[in-house]
C-alpha cells in the first residue's frame, strides 16, 4: 500500500467515521459525510457591530460533484454560509465557511 493510499484509508476509517469524528450533514439539501472543527473561529473580526464567524469542515473530494468556490453561498444543516476558502490536499477538501451575524 502506498503512503497516499494509507492516508485515504485512515481518512475514511478514522476522520470520517461517524463513530469517531465524522458526521453526516445536509450540504445544500444533500447528505454529506464530514468532520468539522469543534470551535467556531470568531477571532476579533468585528466591524460596525457585525461579527464574522468561520467554520472549518473536511470531506472527501469525491463526495462533492462540484467542489465549492470562494464566495459561493451554501446551506449547511439549514443554515446559510459562504465559502471563504477551499484547499485540496490529497483526496479530501478542507472548506472554510464564513457568515456574518449581528
């Protein structure tokens, strides 16, 4: 087994395993298995009374037919978020979502 294959196997069996760190969310109304950061990134991003929240999720690249693009609006578990950044290391996506709250 190659190093890349081992990482993909570990990714599926540990990170996306719903008995470990993974969970199934509703991504634009469709089920998607993800792992997400337990902490919302709310570092002092305030401007004129508006707070900016960020959330990081990880999923398999092959689970999304069309990977999201920055500024795209998505719905995650019924909440509206905007894609801030997308990274594609190996066979998975790291998606950073952002939203503004009063």
